[in-house]
């Protein structure tokens, strides 16, 4: 479909509360496809609608097991704890250490507006928390334990 501009930290839209999606429209389907295309183009593992300037409760995630679309997602259960590196397409070139639950269960709607539940551990649990936080206007930088660090691309290439 199309690659959308990813809003970056400092853009007021990233601090706003998103609205529920009440029905599936062609415009919403196009948004979801564009979000997936944008996430893959930017090598992200997740993207929330406000990151592309739309205040709707929609999240897309792919941790390497295929795309997940969550509409109006909510976290209904968590357990455990993991601490690790986290980054964000809206905070380019930076990362920080964040503690999140190691297990997360979410309830959401799929693209047919049918309710479902999904569980995730490790990276998927982290992605659920990170992306759903965006829907309430929260960025991971508020949870960072040791400050933001610059991404060093030379180390990544070795």
C-alpha cells in the first residue's frame, strides 16, 4: 500500500489518548496495511496508529512469526519480569533499558471485528506492552532505567 511518515518524539500526537475503533471501514483497512508496510520498511517489530498520526486504537506487531493486528487491545493479565533493551521507531537512533512483564495476555479485536485473546512471552510480551502504551500517549522513554543511549550501528554490523 503506502509507507507513512513516522511521528517522532516531541510530536504532540504521541502524547494523546487514542479512540476506540467502532467499525471496520475501508479507510481503517488501508491504515492497517499501511502500518504493516511502514513497520517492515523501517525494520520495526511493532507500530501503533498514533505513530503514523492517527488517534485510533490499532497496533501491528511482528516479532518474526508473522503479522499480528490488534484493534482496541487491552492487557488483561501479566506475570513475571524481564529487563532488556528497548527502542522505538518514534525515538530513532536511541535505546534504553526497560523492565516489562515476561508474560502478557491481551484481548483485542481482529480485522473482522471479532474478539480474541492472545498470549505472549519474552519479546512478544514486551512488544504488546510497548505498543499498547502508545495508545495512551505513553512512550518507553518514561520507563527507561538508565537513560537513553545512542544506537551504535558499527557494532551491529560486526
